[in-house]
């Protein structure tokens, strides 16, 4: 038989005094949370520092051994992976060669991506050349005033403006409610908060 879940409604704030108490409770809890997080973070950092030398040493051992094993495997591939085998194993590990994802790369040092673009365009392979066009939002913000008037030129001597809506754009700026504790130093909430 399925059980019925009953949702309990959170009590509503009914007056200014209750609102102030709720905001102050949040401020005190936020300060306490920050202190707890600071203690946690300090302990994590101490543990990381304690184990960092050994971790680095083991990582370096793994890199060195993997490099040596890869060189041996490349030189003795037929012995380690006879026929069409791509992998094999030891009592503790599997090893082998995997094909990575296909990538496009430059043929040699003298080649460049810019030259490849020119050649592709000259051969009319335009579908192989990517052109990214997008609105420069930072410039739009910088050139639009608080009344939504957009400066039509980058030249500050020009005064030509038009409504940003003409371009089909607008500036959004949302207002959000916040609560943050007022603190004395980094320790306590003002007016007798918890330490």
C-alpha cells in the first residue's frame, strides 16, 4: 500500500518584526556557515599539504614507468601483441594501443592554419572554412546608455544614437533580493551575533 506524503507549508512571515528576525537569523547562520567552511577548508588544505610530496613522488614514478613501458611496447609490438591483437594483460593490468579520436593537424612545420584557409577558399571548399559571427555583447553594453539609446559609431565625437530596440535587442538587468551578514571583522555578526 503506497504511503501518502504530506507536505508541510513553511510558515509565512506576518509582520516586520518577524521579517527582521528571519533576516538576522539568516545573517547569523551565514556567518556560522562561513566559519565552518573555513575550518573544513583549512583541514583539507593541511591534509593536501601533508600528502602532496608523496602523491607527487608516486605520480612521477607512474609517468616514468609508463614512458618506459610505452617505448618498449612500441619497439616490441609484435612480441607483446601478435597478429591483430590490440591489447593483452599481465596478472595486475591490461595494456595495449587504442586509437584516439581523429583530428586534423598541420602536415609539417612550414604549414599554417591561415594558409590552409586561403587554399580551401581558393579551391571553393568554403564549407570547410568556419566563420563565427556573433553579437559582441560587451560592446553593445558599453555603447548603450541607461535609456536604451545605442551609440551608432565607436567615435566618441559622433552623437548619433538610435534605440537599441531598432536592432531587436534590449538590455536586461535583474534585481535580486539578498541577505548578507554585517560583520565586525571576520568573526562575529554585529549586534551580538554568535561567535
